[in-house]
C-alpha cells in the first residue's frame, strides 16, 4: 500500500467511522472504540497495550506533579514509582485519600508511611501488590 493510498483511506475511514474515545456498542452489538476498532473480535496488540500503558503512566505522573509537587519531586525514583503505581491503580482522587500516608511521605517517615499503606482497605484488596509497594517505599529501592 502506498503512503498516499494509506492516508486517503485513513481520512475516509475516519469520516465514515467517527471517533469515539470511550468504548461503545456498534450497531452489530460489538464492543468498539476509536475509529471503529472491534474489541470483541480483534482486541488490541501487545504494542498498542504498551503504548496505552506508557500514556497512562505519564498521565499519572502529570497528575501527581500537579496535586503534590513538593512531595513528589523530593522523592527518589523508587518512591516516585510507588506513588505513580498507586495513582494508576486508585486514580488520583483515590491516592489523595491517603492523607496520613502522604503526610508521612512528605515528612520523610517512610517506615510509618509503608505501615499506613499496609493498614489500608486498598492493601487488603490488592494483596501482594501492596506488600511489594510498601517495601519499596520503606527501602527506597
């Protein structure tokens, strides 16, 4: 396929399909997203999933730098990663609900912050993930 043909076809399909940024059911009842991507039958590729993951990670970091910039920037990469991971899992609003834990992190009391993480409802829900992240927060590596 030539570059010209590809671009022409993309323009036509974009016009015919329309862009939907959230999943919806097409007239045939298939779960669809974007410009008519049939998720039920085709799904997404590993490469596309990794692209979306990278985008989501960067969005979480942007939310953290907006919501708690002094705390976030003061951390090393391992501890920043804990907050990004939790933001990814809980959403920024959910993470910001960890008021005591975030205050302990801001104060550099990583031991008590890790203990607070493990004492949460979130830790009971995610199990090993919380144990790993609490240890990463505690040790900073």
